């Protein structure tokens, strides 16, 4: 009897202990470093955004996902949806690996005219176009282990059926043959696929999403070639009433500040061939932590961009525990004239204002060495938007810091005419040899006045200077939240106005 009682007491003790330990565990989306403004899955590994498409008043975000670990593994397509680009609902996995391989990056389209024939009983099909990556073929040393396949959904992306005729575009013998971005080219009533093929782009076309023919190539002698080309995108944008075509090409390594980055070209497209207007190498984001960025499809003339907020130099090593990596803030893209010619300007989508709390506005301030704003942001929980306007641009530094003497520096170097982000003393930096240091970006206007917008989250910052002409993104991992804020300058700096807006967590119910 005593033995039985003892066993029952032991079971009760262990049960209570387990419950207490479970209660001590952080709830999802409250962990240290967890983004409160950016999409990240509830748990596990994430990289490239995929299949981004707008359909029936809903933004679909698919993403490269490994549901069994926080390091890269066999790729699936995760799935999340949003009505406003800010609040996201994670759905069950959309596409799983199969006998043809892992499910690598790609795109999704709304086949309104049912060109594919997948539509049934008046239901419009969503069609996903993705790369099947065969790990066995890769291990065997073959050169055709990446091929393009399709799947379709008749219930707005909730369930998917893979096409029995996969792959629809077979590899001609190119090791890097991937990341199809497909759009409808209305002028010729055909689908156009922009495909990354080693260190350049190949364009294909099809009337039915199934039978693809090669149209042309681009990039063998253009742009940056420090690494493999990946995750391309082709779309039109207007400037002063004239239509230009933008070709985005992500590259790894070879970015302007090391590792992964997004370059782009501006030119013309005639339905078959892309022709750049010059030979400049342009970068969409100069920070170390924006990669694999592409735009949503089916959004009309509005082009909304989203990138992966990490870098392949250290993406598998960053010091998070339950999940690893996140997406950037969605950004609107537009063309602007600059001193370097026509460039893309990026700005946070206006929908970000849906999570605004009460703003703090300060006007006509002078910085004599240091302006401490820490007391102004004490209750902002390290998540806010800061907008600063200067009538006369001079060198300055915006310092985010904590009580542990850790700091992130964002600013403008007048002598070099460069913006910068410096995370040398930002906290945990030793997990990768090149993580610490300063990232630099040029200024694209000669205007004497200037503005800067920074979006601050728990462990990331996104910088948009001069109306978005210069954009930079960086992640960081302090040992305590950056709750302090100051602006420093070597000579007197007159600030026209500062507006600081705290942001609510997108995960609040």
C-alpha cells in the first residue's frame, strides 16, 4: 500500500513539475528576438518568400520552410495569408517534398482564363510554379537535378494537387536551374517565366502553363557576378507616364556589403527579350539582411516587394531557438530620377499604419553633440517607426542602445556621402566572423535637405532614406532590448521635425 501511495505521489510530483516547466516556456511570438512587426512562422526554419499572389481580397505568402528543425533542410512550401499585408495567419503546409524532390522557390498565379484547364465548375485555379530539386541527383553529380513543376488549387490555396505531367520544364543540363517567376503578358496572351539559370536569366513562354518554350537569355555580361543568380522577377513600372521594365535578380554571394543581396536592372521588354537601358549595377537594398526579394502578383500597377530578412553568410547560425529568420516589412516600389539615373525607391507599405499607437512629434530641435530621446521611447517596447526630417543634411548618428553598453548605430557620414548601419557592438556577434561591422550605402540625391525613416523591431532595423532612394536592412541580437535612443552629431545639427510612432505587435489578438 505504501509503495502504491509512493508511486502516486511521485507521478503527481512529476506532473506538477512538468506543468510548471511548461508554464515557464515562452509563448509563441514572445520569445527573445522574435519579430513583432514582421512575419515569421510559429516555429522552425524559413527562408525565401515564394508564390506571393493576391486573390479574392487576400494576400498569399508561401515560403521556403523546413518543419523539423531551425536549420535548412528538405524544403516545403509553408503558407500564410493576410488581408492587410501586416497581420498574418499561418496555414498548414501547402506543398511537401515528393519523389521528384524538394519543393524549391517559385511563384503562383491566378489563372483567371483557365488557360491551364485546371479550373472546374467555374472555380478559378491558383497555379503554383516551383522548382523540384532532386537531392539524389545532386548527390550523384548529375547536372539536371533541378526542374520546373506545377500544382493547382481550386479552394484559394487551402489544398493543392500536383500536376501528373510534372516536370513541365525539364533541365537541359544546367546545375542551377531554378526559381521560376511567372506573369501574364496580356499583349501576347501568354505566360512568361523568368528563370535563374546559373549566373544569368532565361526567359520562357507558354500559353497554358504546361508547354514552355525558350525565348531569350540575359545577364551573361551584365550586372554583378560574385555568386549564383537566384529568385528573379520581371515587372513594369511607370515614371512620368513612360513604362519601364524592372528585372530583379538576387545574388549569393556578391552583395555590396558581403553575402546575399538583391540587384536589379531597368530597361525594356518586348514579350521575348529584356534589354537594359545601361550597364549599371543597382542594388535594391544595401543592408546585409535582405535577400530573395520578389513582388506580389495580381496587384495591378502597384508593386509590393517582400524579402527574406537574413543572409546566407550566417542564416543557419543566428542565436534564436524555436524559429530561425523572418521576412522584411512589405514595401511599395516606384521609380524615381536620381543623380545616378533612374532607380527604384522603396517605402514601407502604408498599411503599416494599421498598428500605429499614439505618435510623439518634436519640432525644431538642435543637436549639440547628443540629443537623448530615451525617456520619449521608454514605453515603446523596441518596436516603433522613427521619421526625421532635416532642412540641411549634415553628418549624424542615431544610436539604439541598452544598459549593457550594447548599441546599434544608424546614420549619415558626410565626408563619404554615405549612409551606414554599424552593429559592431550590437550584442551577440561572435556566432559568425563577418556578422559584426559596418554596412554602407550611397546617397542618391544631391538635395541639401534629407529625410530618414527607420522601422525598429525587437531585433531588426529597416532604413529608408531620402524618400526611399537608399534602403538598408539589418538584424542584430542584443543581450537586452534596445530601449534607449539618442542622436549624436559632430557639429550642430538642426532637426526640422522628428515623429516617433510606437507599433503594436502584429500577433496581438
